[in-house]
């Protein structure tokens, strides 16, 4: 009888809501590689990815990725991610300007 009840409980648990699958390491790698190629800053892209992972569901991220570029450009989630980029850029140290490398202007 106990075995039957345990089996029934397992069946009920299987029918309940399933946890949404999280991001895999491949998502992180793909995003940071692509972002770094565009921005030139691995630190910036890692920061943005951490914010995406913490605040954007995988289903929403996947849906955004399936959109056409025109749809993606105007989607609120894209604006949210752009906001993460601004936040992250503000927290990263700014590169020092080397006066020896700065172009000289003519007087």
C-alpha cells in the first residue's frame, strides 16, 4: 500500500508545474564571445550576462533571439538589456589615457 501511495505522489509531482530550464554554460559562452567581439570588453560582457542570467528568464531570452532584427530593436527586453550595458559600463574602470599615444592637434 505504501508503495502505491508513493507511486501516486510521484505521478502527481510529475504532473505539476515543471521548473523552467536555466541557462547552460553554452549560453554564457556564446553571449560573452559575441558581445566581446562587438564591444572589445570581456569584463563588460560578463557583467551584462550576469544581469541577464539573474533577471531574464531563458524563455524570454530565447524568444528575443528568435525575433527579426527589426522586432528585436524595438522590444522592451532589448531596452532592458541595453540598460544593463549602461549600468555595467558605469561600474567598470575607465582606461587611462596615455598622452604619448594621443594624437597631437596642430596649433
